């Protein structure tokens, strides 16, 4: 194993998209940002130096951070932000993970332009449990705003309304030919015939789940959230913000004299396909003569499921199964120590004085778990916990069950008001947790990509309607459930997850739709130290930023 050193200079950078040039915040003047490449077992050191006026933190999304919670990155959860002119050295070791993850800013909406791939290769002398690809290519989905995304969310929070939707979906930062002024901003994948390519798909999108397909080609999914899975083949996939997946793409055995579109569009919003809610890139074959062949060739388009294809999504997510191979697969907890039932959904809170709010009945939009809309403190919770001064920072009384149950998928209750606060759950070291995530129909059923920091969880069950504690557990998969860090809680349905609380620290859990996180769909878990030294969180590095 080795140590990998990186420097991330947070700097301004000018980018032209959709006919406009604007200044964005970037890492090292790159958009999308640089790749982190490491092998399983390597130590990664990233020195993040902030040269801009915004406060910044970086999160290594999906990295387990075993006993290195100080490097996790969410602002006001594990650290105070890195202020202008300051730097912070993120120090973590990659343990038991291989595949693709990504890094992104974790403060306000800065992740709209601050993101990039994390590529975890197998240990030296180890190979993939599938055919070795000829080439590997990161394919990152994102969203682009013409306006400053920070201004967009600040204004939305002030007026209590929704933010405007992004102006484009992007692949590797490029909107593609269906957007104005964008045909030269199109992602192109140039391939040779008869080869296997591995696409490392990453959803850094802000507020939408996306369908993705490549015309006249199938994809074999071999890994999800940096865990190998039982391979399966599909024409279309759904990728949710915060999810990553590796797919194998076999190219045609011959030179096809055609260009194939790869395209992505949202699951829940937008109307058509191949309009300005579709990002497209080109899959192009290199001509055997080596010359670039011009052009007049046929263009094939993929077909994508229509908006709100919940049936497609339910079938698709059921296909994910773990490899169930002890070499790569952790064991799903068979016995549960603690059960939780969390309602996940939208709601409302009072409109601030002198504002006109755009939520239901003139209220302000909010989002909540068990009716609690989480408010981040102004200091880092992990420090408050570690140094035992949590007074006035957070309380440890997050509700295990909804305080007043209702029919979650029926007629919504009249009172949609949420309560606000900073409430956490405390777990003893090595507790096995079962958590039911129930979507609510308040303000419309909507899918929510729930992301847990510090752990992978097993998805043991999923269904539509209200979760039934007497019936549904009988169908749980405790043999080969998928292990991941982000799961779409289905609109009008529920998922059941299990995890082992073997990582001491304070761990954020939230909807990876940035707007829902801003509205309060978030909470945090405290996992206490275990008795052994190897089960304790070490003290923070001395240079950790101060608030
Ligand atoms: Cu990808 Cu808390 O984030």
C-alpha cells in the first residue's frame, strides 16, 4: 500500500456554457474537478487550500472513513469550514472498498461545480471479478445553472419557495446538442470495435434522478457504490444523486458507420425526451483506417422510459444483488439490536415576517425526517461531541418513530407543519440497526435519495404503500442484499436498510437532493467509542479549522 498526495486549490475559473461565460468555483481550475486515483488499502492525503471568498469543505462521498471521521467533510457536522486563505489536510485510508466513488463540496450548494471522481483500483496483484476492460472512462452527471447556485438557494430559502430548476443536465460538465450554443460542448466517447469499456458512472446531479441509456448498446452493471455486485445487463439505468456505478460496455465487433447517442433525462420532472431536459453525448467508433471519418453517418438515439416510470424503477432496483462472496461482501446483520422508523418527506414551516412565501397556503417549504426539520448548528457537532461540550449545539433525542403516525401514502394530514431543531440519535458501538425509510405523500409523493455517511448499509426490503411491520419483514432479503451508501426511497413506498454501527463518530444522513437537504431533510447519528483502542475515534488533527 502507498500514500497518495493531492493538492486541491479552490480557485475561481471561467466557464462558457449555454451561450454565457461565468465564473465558477473550481478545484485547480478544472471543471469537473481532478480525479483521485488510489488502490484499496492506500492512504490518501488531500491538502485543500481555499483561495476564494466562500467557505469550503470537501466530502469524500462513500468513503467509509473508519476511525477518520475528522476527514469526512460535511460542514458543521464533522468540521468547521475552511475559510479564505486557510487550508486543511484530509487524511484517510481506503478500507474494504473498490470501484467508483466521488468527492464534492459539502457546504451550501457549492457542490454544483466542485465535484470529481474517486477511482479505487483493486490491490496490486488483484484483479476485477469480471472481464478486464480495455479502457475505463469516468462519466459524471451534473446540473448547470446560468445563475450563481449560491444565490439561487439563498433566495429560495429567504422567500420560502422552491429554487428554479437547473438550466441544463450535463455529462462531464457538458450539456450536449439539445441545448442552446452547446453542440461543441458535447461529451464524446471514442471507441474501437470489439472491445470492453468500463464506464464509471457518477451522479453528481443536484436535484434529479436520471435515466441513462446508450443507443443500440447494452450495459452490464458490475459494481455499485464501490461494492462489486452480481452482474446484470440492461438497456436503461436509473442513477440517483449520490450513487456511483460501474458498467461494462461491449462495443460492436465491426465498424458500424454510425454515431450512437448516450442520453440522460430526469425520472420525475421535465416533459419530453430529446428536448432541453435531455443531456446527450456521442459514442463514436474510430474508423479502422485510423482516419477520422466524416461524417454523414447515421445517428441512433436511445429510448428512455417516460417521466414517472415507477414500475420500471422498481423492477430495475430489484435486480441489484450482492456478489455474496466473502472475499468482497460484508455480512448483512441477521439480528437487529435497534429498530427505527423514519418518515421522509416534505412539509411546511411558518413564513418569515415581511416575506411572501410560495409553499402551501403561503407557508415556507420545509422537509423533515419524523417531522423534524434539521437545523445545522454554527459549530461542528463532531468537535462538540468529542470535547464534551454539546450543550446548546445539539440534543440526543431524535424520535425513533413518528410522533403521530398517519396514513403515509393516503390523504395527507391537514397539518403539514414541521418542527425545527438539531436532534441526534446515539448508538452504542457495534449496534446493529434496522431502519425503515417511509416516503410520505405530503406535498406529493416523491422519491428521495437517502445518503448515509460513514457506513454502507444493506437494502433488505423495498415496497409500495405503507410499510407493514407484521408482513413485510417476511420478505426481507438477508442472503444477498445490495450494499450501498445512497438509496432512492421510492415515491409512495418504503425501503428497509440495515447497518452495523462499527465506526465511532458523528455521521450525517440526508436526502441527496440538495434542495431537500436545504429544507431540512437531514439528521445525524452519534456512534460511541467501543472499549478497545482500535474502536475509538482518535483526536482531531491539530490544524482542523475553527468556526
Ligand atoms: Cu454526497 Cu452528505 O453527501
